[in-house]
């Protein structure tokens, strides 16, 4: 009888996306084939201090609406991070934002010598830091909106010297549109900057591009493939946190209602972005089509895996079920470490 692969599903953590991570983590736990995998849900508390192995049944029965402060009972035991190699063959990371998607957890897992899913330390760090990501994209001649990086000590007049209204204001190192605002009037800028600066010392101000928002998932290590392009039609002003994670707040159309030639261009750009930062396993590149041309917005090195997430929907249209998508991601993680 073939030995089961022991998988730690790592979720939670000290990020504004803690709750989204728990929802995605539960989906991964629920869909990993018990005939192939021995699954160990491992939840990091929202202060980052407690690493708790959970009983699978208790985790799956846990209500999504309940506060993370109650910390997903029942608990099997609290473990130290360095114990992970003795517990599992691979760590499936279902964490987003700082302390999960930025290379910190990845670096720790490298130190203790256990394979993990998704991008490595450098690609994760570049993908999360919008300033560094833009520099890599500029070197690759990949089109992005014009942007300006601000520190708290910078004068707001820099914005008006460089951009007409409206402008987009966002934290430099967050995901899921956390802290993002669209500024339509000059008097709105101060509040938008204050909101974004809550998440770090640097803020990105971008020109506003109107058009069609799209996203393209990518799977693979050395020779990645692009998934079908998804068209995003938010019912809010833009694809914000609420639109991403609230049923009925966004229409996601796969495949996107665009010409085949443009679809191919977007898929080629997604692969180019993915390879440029050295991504592995899986990822998702978000873009906006403005005046017929795709502009890259960002890369997600750990795309969401909730029921509402884009990557599983793209994979399904490509004939890859959620279960097979997880198999593929785990297989790629073991391949890159072999």
C-alpha cells in the first residue's frame, strides 16, 4: 500500500487577511483526498504567537463567521515551528499578505528544511513589495500604470505635480486590496493616505486606468502554463476586499469576453511576469485592459483558495477540479525541492 503524503495545511497568521486565510485553509483541508494525504491543519493565531494543530473534524465544523479571537477550537496541541519537519512531508501554505505571502514564512520553512507550496523567499518578497515588483517589471519592459511612492514625510503636492484626478492610493505591501482607495477629489487624498499608511511606512499612488479588469492564473515551475483568463466585473467601484470575498458583489466570467488574440497576449504577459520574479508552483497575475492594452496591476504568489476565489474557477474551466488543482500544487512543491 502506497504511503500517504503528510501535509500540514498552514493558515491564519498576523495579517489583515487572517480570516480569508482560515476560509481558504478549511477548503484545502476539506478537498485534500484522504486516500492520498494525511492532513494536519495548523493554525497560527492572529498575534503570530501560537501554532496550533487542529482536529480536522473540529476545523471543518467551525463556523466561518466566528471571530478568529476564539482561535478555532478544539485544539490537538500547540507546537513549535521547528517541529514541522517531523510532522509532515510538505507544508501547504494558505496565508496571504504580510507574514505569509512576503517570504517570511517561506524563509523559516527553508531554514528548517521542509518543502512548501508556492513561490520561494525572493519571489514572495518581490511579489508583495509593490515598489520592488514595479522595478522588476520596468526591467522586463512590462506595462504598468504610472506610479509614485510616498513616505509619511512627503508633501501631498507631489501627487498633484505628477497626476490628474482620479488617482489610486494603496499600501506598498498588502494584498486583497486592503487599504486601497480611489481619490476623485483633492480633499479626499489626505484620508486615503492616512488609511494606506496604517499598513506600512510607504504608500503607492498610481494613475487611474479605466477599463476591464482581468486575471490570469499560472501553474508550474520551470515551464509554467497559463490558465483561462477571468473577467472581473465588480459591483463596487473597483475589485476591493468586499467585492473579492462577499457573494453577489462581483461577477467573474471565465473565459473572459475578449478577443482570442488579446487573451493570448494576457496569458503570455502573465507567464512573463511569473518567470520574471522567479515564481514557482502557482500564482495569479491581475491586469486591467485600458484602451485595448493590458497593464499589469500585481501578482499574487499565493492566490486565494476560498469558494469565491478566482484561481479555482479558472482551473475548473481548464478541466482541473479543485481536488486536482491541490494535487498539482503539492506535486510542484515536491518537484522543486527534489
